[in-house]
């Protein structure tokens, strides 16, 4: 007896895209080249056209602790469509995982700082050239259409770091590059929006601190 299986992805749009940011953050005052890959739902390259926008994110007045962030409302309609109690928006105490991207997704979009059109090659790759930016948080928004006219949109947060970076996050630790050659310079971005926050940085080498 022989058997075979094959997984097939179905969606309302026949294409998708991924935004490949250059490292953990971009240095202040330096431009960046951001590759965007356009593929089918099965991951095959899809040549075509798309557009990108760069917007500045509006930061909250104060930095929230992870436990203070409200749980996003689920899909399915307006908040009044279902019965909810006051504690439903609170995050469960046993959920200890937190990533900055989740907080950045909730920040509103501000002024637009750049935009452009892209033409993806046979590998499905096109590059967005970003302008020089000051330190802060930004969002890259990419849109395209499939061969049936359906619209697809995706977005990704971009962090720009400098000597005095102010982000209303409880803590952010990013490495500019995931790997640095011997003799190179490893640049780290460490910041916190909490007043008086103490941060310890331990360096390990040869199994020793």
C-alpha cells in the first residue's frame, strides 16, 4: 500500500509578501535597502508590481508594562457584538512572553516619510530604498494585487537607533547584525521608556562572564 499527501494553502488573495529588514535596527542618519519578496501562497516567486510606504509611528505618552497591555479584540465584528466582562481585555497572568513587535503593532501611523513603486524580478524580489531617518519607530507598509485583482497588504515595524533613542517600550535590546566577523564592531541598541530603569549587560567569552 502506498499513500501520499500534499498540503495546499487557500486564501482570498493568490500572492503574499515578506519584508526582510536589514538587521535588528537601522542606524540614525543612514539609509537602508529593504528587500521585499513577492511569492505565491506555496512560496514560489511571483514577479509583479507593488507599492511601499514608510510612516512614522506615534508613540504613547508613557511606556506600558507588558501586563498593562490590553488583549486585542478578536475578529468577528464590533466589540458590542459579543458579551464581555471588564477583565476580558486583561492579559492572563500565566502569559509571560512579550515581544516589542506586539507593542509596536498597536502604535498608530503618523506622517508619511517616503513611498515608491516596485517591480519584482523573476525571483520575486524588489528593493525599497528608505530615506535617512532620525531615531524612533517607523512602519513599512507594502501593497500589491494578484492576477485576479485582489489586494494584499502587509506591514513591518522598523526601529532606528542613535546615541539618544527614545522609545516608549519597557525594554528593547537589538543587535544591528546577527553575526560579526572577527575584528568587526558589534553594535547594540538598548533603551527603555521606564524612568530610572537599570539594565545589566553581561558579556560571555570562552565560557566566562
